[in-house]
């Protein structure tokens, strides 16, 4: 009972927290009208992070209206179904991919990531239960992520084992999220939601019950952190752009593997055959799957695809690169001269650079292969497969990657450097897009330019893969 009361209290605080911004009197009978009104007025300003919060508010109201508060997310959902507007709320929480490849039950968060709500809520709930009941944290992982991964690995013969991501129809007013390819059982949004569930669940469970965290405040800090100055350098640790970094610290590949196998055994016990007999074959599929998960989601940086920053199409016919490449060419943008620290700002900078490269320079597309923001994300330019226009005379030999900002007199932020130096390169080598002994050059070593700026160039001279140009 104490557990359920605690959950109710936590959810209630969300409403209290929001009410000073948006004072509405909520009671269960009015929920449909109120939510509609809330979304009409609030979500159009805030993007769909607000939808997430609205969902939480709805859950809080429903929990409060029950004589015995529901004890699990499943029973929350059942309770939700008994009030007005069940379709609306079900469509927010229930995860589903339609025949047309639209993914439901996901929201666009302010940092530009797409997150499925169901695994996020499961993780949060598990964290709250552990906080009250002293449940060991390791038993929480299956809820949020491991089962999804396990089932997807076992069924991967029929469909890809992981992903894909996708794109919203409109990022300022997002309604429909369409996947970029054949869906697996573990889409990027389910994985993001699962990771956030594990990270937030761990935070909640590690907290002293004497000083309960306000779930509302935690969610707002996590999803609505506003960065400034040099971006992540001065930001708190527990924010959504850092989800992969936080997850890497919490969960080793060995622990994840153990959890996936454990959750499959549980599934077999409770529900039935998940698609492959127990034993060596399952173990091999899980080992391979966890390796792929680590390579794709933990080694790689999060990459915002072209459709999500609002790219114009390539003009003409792109030339395919012959992979793996041997070089990485480092640039700064110089213009924009300021680092970008939010999804909106970085996306805007990407569109401005693409316009300049296409309309003023007369190129087919934005020149760079990838561009690194100071918001925790890498932005896709021409991507892994198409030749760029970044380093005259060398575009077929290497990737051109730029960090947004002017780094003549100062360095990029530590996290932006790490995205390029550690994550993007590990990702490229792991995916066999760069050779393992690739060479890093600054743009100025090959072309008469000051790029990537004096300060940044001094920095990359110290990188392990930096090379002088061979005559
Ligand atoms: C996105 O939606 C907003 C608000 O409805 C609208 O003003 C804008 O033109 C839309 N953008 C695109 C690219 O459709
Ligand atoms: C970049 O910064 C340097 C030094 O602060 C300055 O001299 C230069 O004009 C800047 N470049 C651009 C394109 O703003
Ligand atoms: C990288 O490794 C390949 C094959 O092992 C070798 O042929 C090549 O010379 C190496 N390149 C550099 C820059 O060390």
C-alpha cells in the first residue's frame, strides 16, 4: 500500500508542478475536455515533450481518483481505459507500428530525440517501487529494455534485429512519426525510452526515501534542460542528450547480456516460446545481438537524420563512396561562429549552411559528411555513403566532419570534442566505414585555409590518429 501511495504522490506532484504554469482544475470527469484544451494551448508552444507531461498528469489524476490506486503501469492503463477519451490516452502510451510504417506511442522530446513512452514509464515505475521496497536494481532492467531486445534478437531472421529510427512530419508541430525502414521489435524510439527508463529508474531507486524526488521536477530537468554558452560543458549529468553516456556507466555489456537472457527465460516461463528454443542457439543470438546493440547505440553518437533537421534534397546524383575510407578531415564551420546548444538552433544552423552551400556555392548539398553540435548530437550531412564537398581534392578519400563554431581562439566544448574524437570514429571503425588505422588531418593541411581554427588545430595535433601529410 505504501508503494502505491508513493506512486500516487509522485504523479500528483506533476500536476501541482504544472499548475502554476497552466492553472486548470482537473477532475476525472473532465479529463477529456481538459486534456484537449491543454494540448491545444500548451503543446503547440512546447512541442511534444508537453505531451509526455500531459500523459503523466493524466496518470496522476486517474491514480488519485481510485479508491485503491493502481499498482502497475498495466493497471494504470486499464484504469485510463475506463475514463473518457480512452483512445486518445491509449494512443499516447500504447506502442504500435501501423501497416504504413507509422510508429505510435512515441513523443518528440525537446532535444530532438524520439522516445517511446511505455518503456520509459515502466522504468520510472520500477525505480519508484525499488525506492520504496528495496528491490535490487538489477531486477528492473528486464522491464525497461532487456525483454524488448531479447525478443527482437530472436526474431531477427524475419526482420532486422534493431531499429530503425524515423522522422516526424513536422518538428514544430509533430503529429506523425514514420519509420525509415522495416521495423524490428526494438525500434530506436523503444530503445531510447528503455534507456531513459533505466537511467531515470536508477536515479529514483537510488534516492533516499526520506527525501523523495519530485518526479515532475526530475522529468522536466531531464527532458527540458536548457543549455547555454558552450553547451554540455556546464550542464548537469542527468539530461536526455546524455542518455547513452549515462547508460554506458550504469550497464556493462555483460550485465545487459545476462538481463536479456534472464528476461527471455522469464518470458518462456510466463508466456511461452519466444521464437527459439533455449540453449546454445538462443545464447549465440543474444551474444550477437548485444554486440550489435553496443556498436549501434553505445559506441555510436546519437545522429540526427537529415529529414529531422529539415534538409532540402540532394541536387543531382550523388557519388557513392568506396568503404572503408582511410581519412577523417576535421573542420570548423567558422560561420556560424557560435556553438549551437539546442536542437532547434543546431537544425537551424544546418539549414542555413545547406542553403549557403547549395545556393551561393552552387554545390549539390551541404558539403560536410557530418556536423557536430554542442547540444550532444551529431547531425547527418551527406552521411556515411555519399561523397562530400569538404576538402578539395580529397573528398573521395575521407569523411569531412565539422564542429559548429569558430575555433580560432578557443576550443570546442569537451563533450563536442568527445563526440567527434571518441564516438563518431569508434562508430565509423565499428561499422567498417573507416579503416582501424585511419588518419586524421585538419582541413588546413590539404587546402589553403585557416580551418579548423588555430586552437582546434593545435588540439587535434595531439590526437592519436593525427598524421602529417605524406608528400
Ligand atoms: C509545421 O507546422 C506549423 C504549425 O502548424 C506550420 O506553421 C509550419 O508551416 C509547418 N511546417 C512544415 C514544414 O510543414
Ligand atoms: C573567428 O575568430 C577569429 C578570432 O576571434 C576572428 O579573427 C575571425 O574573424 C573569426 N572568423 C569568422 C568567420 O567570424
Ligand atoms: C593501415 O593498415 C593497412 C593494412 O593493415 C596497411 O596496409 C596500411 O599501410 C596502414 N596505414 C597506415 C596509415 O598505417
